[in-house]
C-alpha cells in the first residue's frame, strides 16, 4: 500500500463530514447551484470535491464503481482505507466515480425500481469547469430557471424522461460540485 | 468517567462546544452517512418516501425521533436551531429537543424564526415566511398518506409506483358526501410535482399553502416508521381537491387575544370552569414579536 493512501482523509471526521454534507445537500436541493466543499485530498486524478463526497457518503455498505480513468491502484487504496467501501462493477454500484465523457450513457447504471426508485446510482462525474451559463435547468429546487455549462444535454434529458427512475448526477471540478438530480429538466440554451 | 453523583447531567456545555462524551450531534458517523444518503435520494425524488434504518433515540417514539435523526445528520457547528411543538417554543418536547442539541452539538439556539438556520417542527409551519437557505425539519408520525385506506405496505408501495391515487380522492369525496365539505383538517394530502401524493405530517391544512414554492428546504423524518422524504425549495406542492370543492384553508374564526392577529392559526384556550374561552396564536414567536412591536 502506498504511504500517501493513508493521507488526505478528514482531520476531524464528524465536523468535516457535517460541513461537507451540508454543501452536498444544498447542491442536491438546488440543482445547478455550484457549491464548494473541502476537507479531503484524494490521489490524482480524482477531484477533491469527489474525494470529499466519497469521505462523506461512502462506507462498507455502499458499493463503489470506478470508471477506467479513476480505476487506479492509488485511488482504490485511498477509497478502501478511508471509506471501507467495496469496489465493484460500475453497473451495480451505488456511487460511481469517473470522467463525464466515460459516463455519458446513464442507462448502464442502476436506475432504481418503480417501487424503490431510491435504489439508483449516484454518478460523480468530473468535468473541466463549472459555471452558471449555457444549458437551462428547470424543476424542483430551482426558482424559474438556472443556467449551467453542461457538457452534453442529451443524457440528462433522457434521464429526466425516466422520472421517478434514473440516476442522480454530481458533477465535480476541483473543489466545486453541482448536482443534477433526475427531477431536473434540461433545455438547450 | 462520569461521576455518578454528578447531577449536572443535561447542563449545557460552554458555548461553541459540545459534550465530549458524545459524537458531534449525538449519532455515530455510520448512522449519519446512512441518513445523509437517504436525504439526498429524498431530495432527488421529491415526495417519495425513502426507507432508512432508523435508530433508537434517547426519547420515546412520538417525541420526534425521526426529526431528531434528520436534524442530527444535517447539523453543522455554525447552525442556529429553533424547535417548535404545535407552534410553541416553550413546550416540553421543544425544550428537551433544543437542550439535546445544545448539549450534543453545541449549536446556538433561538426562538426567532428569522434567526434560525434550521427549524425542527412538530405539526406547524411558522407564520413568519421562511427564507432561502433555511431548513425546516418535520417530525412525522405516519408518513404514508394511504395508510388508513390500505394497511399493507406492499400495496401502498405499488400504488405509489403506479401513481394509483384514486382511493385518496374517494376518501375526500366521502368527506363531502357525509359532511358537505372536505372535513380533513390536518395531515391533508398533497401532490408533489404532479407525481407523488405525500402526507405533509399532521400540520393543520391552514399551513398547506406555505409548502408550495417554499424557498426553504423541507425535510421529513418518521422514526418509528423508518421513512425520510423531502421537498427541495421552490417545489410545486398542491393540496388535493375537486373543481367544485376547491381546497380551503381552515382557521378558528377569531382574533388572537394577546396580539390581535386576525390572520394566524389560532389555538382555543379554556380559561375557567364557566367555559370562558380565548383564542391565541399557535405560533408563540410570531405572537410575542407582534406584542413587542406594538409596545414600541
């Protein structure tokens, strides 16, 4: 095990995770709102926001999937040491980490069932940058509309059409994250 | 070790710190992660009841074990919390929950709706309009709006999956046929984003319109029934009704005997053995603020 896989966790787990969760929750409650989170430093190429989300939400009861760009020994060891989450095939996982371009087909991930739509995957997708311009988001959590530079609108539109099934997407860039849950309707600018 | 003769248990630790015998906000981290994951799915599917592994809390079921677990999972050290029970800040339930979080999380507390970042409530929505960034946590006894119409969980789950809510309309229709109007006065069912029918918890139907397009985050925790559900800000929440019997708010016809408000939800208080009654605002903070303002 590489020595640096032991570093980069929360210094004060209870308080760090509480503060990080509040950021993630407000992001999920207000889709398209860019929220900074901090406290954890995962190995590259994982963004720090993705690492903080893993430290806050993943544990031995949540199977995690890694797309090829994240499926590296350093990241596997870091996740295993800090969260204890089992790493399995992305198609079966509860949380999936990767780059957005690797995950553009949302339908290969867990979609939930009509009786239990909550049993669906949360995708943590790395993008180059996040800014409030471009595609128009509407839906719960958004007063009228909000703009976001989505890399591609098609998978989000297909995902929203499956509502209440579908995946929830958290996009990360550096220390920022933004959530697009399945309830968000996306239109081209 | 705690000295067993120490009777100061329950004393509030110095401001800004919490009782170090407990993890921050009482619950262990594994439990909080489980609740947090349920909250996120709840926010992603507004009105849908997410099952969660509710824990035993140091208070009886019916005292807000669900709300306390949700609050515990959401709290951050900078929070300022307000707890109300039927609108009142000074009832046993509200005081003990406020004290619980003062001790286990070291957070500031308030009775002012406008100052609170998180409000835990039992059966009321404050009269003062909520703002963006605030969180309202409801204590929920029975989260399933269809439960009294269909006792089997397997069936109600199918009904939600199939969006089969005819039974609820039949229930409201039966109200009209026996009473001439929809007599359901509290826990009045709502439709969320035209998809899930949701129990708003036993708030009076007077409060129902406040949920619609509310700027605050609304979270619901049912401890005994092990369900969490949520409404993000600016969500469509519509009370079920009929074209010829539209939804109406209900309040006692009177004015508050203390502050004179004629537009708030009123409690009826019996004053003596002769049947003298008076109406007072159920929201104690709103009422006290109005009295203060009038005195100035």
